[in-house]
């Protein structure tokens, strides 16, 4: 990172280096905006930044992953007028995520007037459902905290990062991604109650099994607007149920939901809510199954989650449906499902260690034959946010 900084800005004297992980969600999908419990882990792949303060109010952003955008400049004096940046085709420019976070911090935590030069480089595949955007947001908030002595907790870093994404970018995401990236730690997943923000570290002990992520390389499509639609459909379902005892869909048990489900006459809306309520139960069941070392049950819950996301929530895609079906045919695969926002991206699976090699070969080939895409396989290694220079 220091070499990269030097290449872009001439020298690297006093540059500091930070890292923030990506994340994979094991289970509890599309319920972090429904007050549900989610169970993500932070990854050892993520985003790095090398940064150095300047004496004036200018910020210079550069990302090695988007080198075609070159150095992008912003002036802190002007932060009130900052808006997200898009290219000539209306595509969001990456540093908008950083600008949103900086603006939030200045407005709510600490006004600072000296800018900085920063280079970013990430090894999370973009648009793959492993949260490259939350990673860069949380990383930015974290290095500001460290370099400008901003008095902000890691939980509040998660909150401002989410707010930047909601308000500055316009993606009405929940808190899960930013939260796990800010608090995740080695060897553990985090069981997070998204209504109370209470969380607990859950050791990931899978015996002779591993978590494997398969990147379908199918770039997510329209995920922003479809995502916001799912969220408003859930809000609509809650409104129709109209019971003050339930502040959010995940306040309901499965039985309570089924008693009132029929009042939601539109089947699509009813199904969205059904997914949320059952997925919340699956998350709790999964954490228990893991503690009981009942890996078969963990796998079954992953498949159930997949079918619910496919049929009720309709956020899967044919590429990942194919990967799930093919995975099922292979002995030693315990469970699999689409992960993240959906509409493409990654599948998460649990499988026996001794099947991974054959699995990669068989699935890689079948997938290539069918979709002419080279799937990528990652055995999950858990990582955490860090300052890498002293
Ligand atoms: C995206 C959002 C999260 C969450 C997931 C789906 O990653 O950023 O808040 O809603 O989708 O579980």
C-alpha cells in the first residue's frame, strides 16, 4: 500500500495503512431492516487504505480498483454541497461512499478542515454480495477516527456508515454489513439483533467442515432499486397487519404470522413478509445447531433459506439456483444458499474439508459449461478491522 501511495502521490513519508474486512452473511438474509437476527462473519479479504494528512482543505482520492477514474479531488470547504458522483453513463463513482461518510462525520462528530491524500485497494470482488461498499465506508470512518481523533465508537462507525449509504448514496440498506465489518473478529461470527443492536460473538467451529464462498461472477443487476422495493414491501406488510404489538415483522413468531397472514391479500407482499419471519427463526435455529455441532441441521437451514429467497423473496438468479442444485448432488456438501442482497453475486456453503478440491473442479466445470462464466471459490478465512502501521 505504501508503494502504491508513493506511485500515486510521489512519496510515502508519514502515510498510514489501514484495513477493513468484507463480510459474508451465513444466514438471516434481508431481515436486518425488519428487526431480525442476522449471523454474518467478517472476512480476511477486504479493503486497504494508505493515507496522509495535508496542510490544506483538499482531499485526493485514488482507488487502484478503479484506476480509470484517476485521482478525484474534493474540497472540505465545500462539504455541505457534496453530492454523490456519477460518470457519463449515470454509474455511481466509487469515492461517493467515502464522501458520504466524511460528510456524516463532519456534520455529527467532528468538523476538521485539513484534507488528506488516500489510496485504496481492495481484494473483495465488486458487486459480488461480499460488501465491498460497506468495507470502504467503515474503513474511511475508521481512519478518520484514528487520524483526526474523532471520538466515535465502532458501533457508531457502523451507524454513520449505514446512514451515508442510506442518505448520500440512496441505498436503503440495513445495519448488518457495516456492523459486522466494524466489530467482527477472528474465529467468530456475530449474532446481531438488528432491532436492539445487541450482539454476541459466536465461535465458528465447524469440525471437519469449512465455509466456502462461490462467486458466480454474475454481476448484480438493478440491486439498488429492487432492494429498496423489497424493503418497502415489508413495510407495507407490517402496515397491513396493523398490530401495535409488532414494531417490525421479525417481532412475530412463525405461528403468530400465519394466524394473521391472510389479511395481506396481495400474495407477493404476503410472501415477502413470510420470508422475513421464517428467516429470523432460521437464524436462531442455526446458531443453536452450530453450538450443538449439528452440522446436518445447519446445512438444511441454508437450503431452506435459499428456497425462501428464491421463491418468496425473489432475489435469486438462475446462475446461483444452478450452483445450489449442482452442489446438492455432491456428497460432502452440507448446505448452500445465495448470500447478500442477491440478484447475482455469491453463494455461501458449508462442506466437508476433504471434498473441497473435487467440488471446485466439478462445479467449476459444470458452471462454465452452462453459463460460460468462471466461478471463483474462496475458503472462508475470518478477518477484522486493523491499523497496520504504528
Ligand atoms: C445488503 C444490505 C444489508 C442486508 C443484505 C441482505 O447487503 O446492505 O443491509 O439487507 O443486503 O441481507
